[in-house]
């Protein structure tokens, strides 16, 4: 545990300030897209994509290109491939995702074992390196957050109807195929960009936990999306500060704070809490 | 005689690699109610999906309000906004953070991208009116996932009535409803149809209800086996042709 004076000094460092802003933006972005992904049962997709991204990073190392540059096209390709497989195959989506992600993970580990110089960096890939976030990373994450906000705001009707019933959405004029693909590609890009900060193993927590907490608390869709995003950003910020105070790894610290937030949401939404705070209305016939 | 609202000519549709609907032709006249009946797997939902442009056609032509449905299922926005659809169910697994009023509000918005705050006041007023007409006003702040089956179906009718439309398509909308809820839904549908001047196409297994409410019946078993008025179509012989000999014990469902 470090003292507050040391923490103040650390917080004054540009790398730490970038880390905090990066965490805030990544957390908010995860919560924002997670709010729709969770309702559309795409939680496992972000997990599978995170694990498969390791192959993209490995390919980058093998061909001598910055892995971050390879990651985005790889993630988009993965998303399109999975989408095609889901559409064309009669197998369940979770089984297909499992096949694709375990195969790409296995291939990534095999390739990584061939690259002597990168063995030391595997821990950073798995758990992320929020302190290594650059100014360029911040600009990319910020632009993605703005793009995701605009897209989800403009297509809220399409997103909700598509989630509720694809035929209903199509019947009232939603371009179902286009919106499904656009959302998956956006989610893939966000996962790819966030991996540097969050790591392969913990990326799905950024997508799933804040939105599940928001889902427990909210009764209106725009409020739910907003609360999920705010929870994602706040938990990331608090987790990073906790990590700075305790000298513990940043990614896992953020996930533990997210889990704490989820437990609080669970408590607030529980029947017991609601009974204590307001009298329960009569059930409708 | 006014132009029909829907014209289907020689429609064939493939589903899962087999011909699910074959050479089906019919017309829906304005403000009429048509029921599609037939055994499970007869292609009823496939027919509806192809008519709405949700499935590609292998062959044939579909015209809605005078406009031809394109091969990839596209219709101009002005025509699309004249169509309402009630599916069998909604994916409301777990706690779905969407209120009844919000859902009905999505029925008010025309197709295409728009900011959530656009036409807020107009939408709010239209939603209140629609919920009032369907007896669902007291449900407006409830979550969609908290509703009973009967309440959910009435809210789906609110979604349809929140803006003027001409064509209403229902795909086994009464599936899973108990007898009182079914009766209430039917009564409400009949009232709204008369008030709104809807042309209705519905898929149903409830032959008693079809007899009472429909102007036209389409008996489908991949091909159109019979069509016409309920009295003409729901005869014991035609039902046995349509459903097979196991239909015999249910002859009380038809005149005979």
C-alpha cells in the first residue's frame, strides 16, 4: 500500500493521467456497447473475440508489424467470419464461437511459443497494460466512443426492435441485416482497441458487468444505456485509483470494482430493498 | 372496385433448402380479414415472412398498396410505415429495461435513423392515446418483461394503432393465451379493425375464431389447398383434405 503523498505524485505523471482517461473512456465504451450486447445475448461474442485477438497480436509479431495495427482488421475479420458462420450454419452460436475462439487461441499460443523475444510480454497481453496507453490510443478510443454514441442514439429504435424480434423489426422497415452486422463490427473494433488497456482475459468483463448492473437498476432504455456507460467509466476510474493505491495490477482491480458495483446494483434491485424503500404496488390483473 | 391492398401471384419460397410455399396466389381486399390456416409445417409463417419481405422469394410477385416488393424484400418507407406486424412472441428473457410506453413509442416512429428526442411531444401524446384505446394506459410505466401474455398482446396492438396504418399481419398472435385473454384480444382486434379500417391477414390454428371473424380463409399446406369464405372453406371434406384424416374427431369445428 502506498501513502497518499506518493499517490499524488504518481497522479501528476502524464502516463498515469493518460491511464485514468483511457480507463474512463474504455470503461464507458464497454458499458455503452455492452448494454445492447447483453440484451442481444452477445456477451460470449466479446469474450470469444478477446481470446481470439491473441492470434491477431501473434500474427502482427510474426510479420513484424505493430500488433495494435493488426488487431483491428483481425477483429473485424473475426466478427464477419463468425456472423457468416452463424447465418449459414445450423449449429448453436455459442458452440460455433467456442470452436472459433479455442482454435484461434490454440494457434496463437503455438505461434507465440516460436517467438522467443515475446514470451516476457504475454502477461501484458493477457491482463492489459493501462499504463502503456498513448495519446494516440486516447484519441482513437475517444473517437470510437463518439461514433458509438451517435450510432446507438440514431438507431435506438432499430436496436431495440431487432433485439425484441427480428421479424417485427424487418416488418416495420428496420434494415435488420445491416444493423446486426454494423453492431457486431463496432463491438469487434471496440474490443480490439480496448485489449491493450484491459487485456485478453478481462475484456468481456468491461462489456458485461456494467451493463448487467445497469439492467438491474433501470426501467427505461435510454437511461439503461446511459447508466451502463457511466457505471463502466466510473468503475474503471475507481479501479485504477485503487490499483495505484494498493500497487496491485490495474485490469483485475477494475474488474473487482465492477463486480462490487454489480453487487450493489443487485442489492438495490432486490425485493427486500424495494420493500424497505417503497410500498409494493398491487399486481395488475 | 378499389384496388386490393395485397396481391400475391404465383409465390414460391424456399426455407432450409426445401420448397416451403409453392405457387400461391391470392388477394387481400381493403378492410377485409383473411385467415391462413393449415397444419404445422404447412408454410404459413413462411408465407407471411415472404409477404413482408423478410424472406427471399424463389418465384412470384408480391404487391403491397400498389407497390411491388423488390427481390430483396425492400419497400419504400411510405409503404413500409403502412404495415403493422404482431409476432408470436418477443425475446424478453430476464429483466428487459424497456417500458410499455417506450415500446409503443417505437411504433410511432417512421423507418430510418432519427434522434430519440425528435417529435417527443407528438410521440408522447400518440402513445397515451394508443394505450388508452387498448385499455393499457395503466400499464404505461411497467416493464414489457413484467406483463402477462394477454397484457403483452394488447400492448402489441397499441404498437400497431399508435399511428394510422392500412395492413395488419398477425402470426399466431393468440398462441399461448388462455380463453378469457384470447376472447378479450379478439374483441379488441375487431373493434380496432373497424375503427382503423385495417386490412388484416392472420395465421391461426383457432378455427372457431377464424369462422367468426374472417371474410376469407386460405387453406395452406405448402400449396393453396382451398380458399374462399369460411362457409365455403371450413367444410369437413376440405379440412380433411388440408389437415389429413386425423381431422375427423374435430368435425365439430366446422359446419357439417
